[in-house]
C-alpha cells in the first residue's frame, strides 16, 4: 500500500489520503527524491527496487529531482482536510512543493 501511495504521489504530484498514511508516504517519497538528486546508477536501482515502475523512476530522476537541487529536504507538504464523511477519519492532502523561481 505504501509503495502505491508513493508511486501515485510521484506520478500525480498530489494525493488525498488519511493523515497517518500521508505522514508515512512523506518519509518514503522524500527518500526517493533524495536518491533522484544523487543521480547515480546505484541510486536509480535503489529507487527502482522500491517503486517497481520504470516510468515513475524515470520521472523522479529526470523531472522531479532536478527541481530540488538547491534544497536539502522538505520536498512535500501535508495539508489537513475535513474528516472523511463515512467514518470520520482525519484526511490530508500531500503534495510536492512547487519549483522555486
């Protein structure tokens, strides 16, 4: 489940989920983006072994990671939303931060 959340976040750059899942997704997504900033073959293989998707891995290394070259961390933002209607679970939106100009 965590891998799928991270893949969806990196693909769509914003997802809605529960707060607890968003916090766990943040940890893994930031590690993958940091691997993307490294750019080595070993880092690419580590990211691919976690994501299991060549297209998403290529997007991380070619599009997402270059945005954050001057940034040491904190690539994502979690915004709290209204509770889910069905069971009242606290919801949140996790998104990648925009590129600095």
